[in-house]
C-alpha cells in the first residue's frame, strides 16, 4: 500500500526542480502586489473620502455575500494551520535552512499571508464587522486545528492543495464578480488579485501531481482515489463563533456561500472534473490492478455525485452571524 521509499524518492526527484517551480508559479517579492496597493492610504489627504466610499459600499453588500467574504478572510487567516501541516509532509525537511520543498512552502506561505492581511484590513475599515467576534473565530480556527485526512503522504497532500487552491480561486473570484456587479470596484479588484494568486498556486500543485503521475502512476492514482472517497474537508470545517463548539458554525457558513452562489456543491463537482481532466485520468496506463479499479471509480465519480447534488437543497433562511454589526 503505502510505499514510503518510492514516495520519498519521487519527492527527491521533483525537488531538483523547485527553483524552477518557484520561478514559474510564484512571483518575486519585489514585484508582487501588497495589501497596501489596494487599501486606502491613511497618510494621504484623500483617506477620509476613500474610507467613506469604502464604508458606504460595504453597507450595501448583500448579507450572505458579506458573511461569505468574512468567512473567506478567516479561512485565509488560519494560514498557520496549513503551513504547519504541510511542513510535516514526508519529503519536506526544515532542517539546516530547509530542503527545496521547505523553501517552496515558505515562499508559498509568504504569498498566501497577503490574502488574509488584505481582507482583514478591508473588513476592519469597512465599519460593518464586529471585529472582536471575527478575531475570536480566527483564533478558534487556528487553535482547534484541522485534520485534512492526508496524513503526511505527499501525494494525498498535493491532491488536497490542488483541490483547495482551485476552490479558493472560485470563491474569491465570485465574491469579486458580485462586488463588481454592485459597483464596488475596489473590493472587486482586491478579490481578483487574490483569486489570481490562487489560480497560480493551483497550477503549481496540479503540475506537481502531473509529474508524480509520470513517475509513480499507480500510487498517485490510489492517493487521488483515497482523497475523493473520503471527500475534501474544507479548511473552515471546524469554524465556530464565541460560545459554540468546534465546527458548529460550518453548515451556516457553507449555506450562506451556497445561497449567494459563491461556492456551491456544483463547484465541488466541477473542481473534481477539472482535476480528472487536468491529470488525464482516463488515459493513464501501466497501472496495477488496484490502481485500475481506482481509475474506473474516479472516472465515474462526478456523474454519481451529480445525482446526489441535484437532490440537495440549501435552506433559504439567513443565519445571523455574530461577525456582522447590526
Ligand atoms: Fe489564499
Ligand atoms: Fe491558496
């Protein structure tokens, strides 16, 4: 089943190209955007006018959409959870300055950190958020931690990150699109630049998996099947607000995101299809018998899930989140 030696060898082979991956999929620190590029500048004479405009537009935002934006921000702010998880993956070594993979994770984390930074500053300024409640949820989310079900297996982890980076791309992009439709072009721009980062990151992780499929197709197929069978746990799964148990808020947040069409069950299926196409699952050959069974399962899975998703309904009643100032 789990062939530690082969997997670590594959990770070592890929590691030789990490500098190239960083060049290809990440952006140099000196040229990448920073949160302050998109926020009102408190040292400028225009600050109070820009702040007023920002606050007026935030007040007009649809409740579910606004709540989804807050939840997306909290999800980004739980970055310590994701970084510490990934640093523990087999083949990633932080010792002596870190191997190539550790450097990749650090550089990726540096880019990701700007997302929560930008959104939380926006939300602080917008005057519609109960910041203390939002901060409590963030602290809980980091403190509660999350088991993404990959153990320290690099193949499973790269399936997870391929899925998640694509999901966050969808989510930020949609919030941006809806913000733009209601005339909130500045927020739209913020979401768009974050979504573009997520798209680059998704490309990177999908590329790593493609390379693993070339080197170790059967084990990679089994890892993909494993992750799809157990379903991808969303990073905000354990979300709660003050006074609640871990995970108590998740369904309400997920319902709000579905109601405003920012992230739906259909998106889950579409991402799965996207990964199946990207990795040309149907055409991979040279598989062991068990891996062939996994391949058959994967190819049929989107259609099976579609039937289930078509029958699912989202409650139409809005849930009152403590994050939003009444
Ligand atoms: Fe992000
Ligand atoms: Fe991301």
